[in-house]
């Protein structure tokens, strides 16, 4: 639960001030620090970052009476603003999931290069 909350809050906070790709920064570092298994890291990163993006998009959706999300949904021809929010969750989730996966895999690669090679 702690890794989820850490990734969620850091991704949400960073996305308020920095570009969309900045979600990778906390996902990468927390993935390398908190996880040992790749599958667990991807699932937690996917759900946490996806929820962070979804909560922010839902807040914007509610704050402007769905005007912006309805217009974007019409522009992208997805039909409903709720489908647009689901797409937002999936894109943010993939970004966070691959970020945590990159962190875990980088940690494993760096650990394996630290060990002396026996011939």
C-alpha cells in the first residue's frame, strides 16, 4: 500500500507543475527503491500513476461542468467524456507502469554488473 500511495501522490503532485512525461521521474526512482519483482512493480505503477492522472482529469471534468472533456471527446471521436477519462487513466497507467518497470530492471542490471565476473 505504501508504494502505491507514494507513487500516486508524487505523480499527482509533479504532474501539476511539470510536463506529462515527468510522471516517469518518481515512478522510476520509487520503482528502483521499493520493488524487487517486475510484475508487481508494473501493476502498482500502472494503477497508481493511472489513478493520479484520472483523479486530476476527473477534478477538471467536474470543475468546468464537463465542457472541456466533452469537447475533447468530440474532437477525438471517442463519444463520451467518460471514455476520454478511461483513456487518460490507461495512458497515465502505462507511463507509470513502464517507469516503475524501468526502475526495477535498471536496479537488476546495475546489481549484476557490480558482481565480479568469474572466468
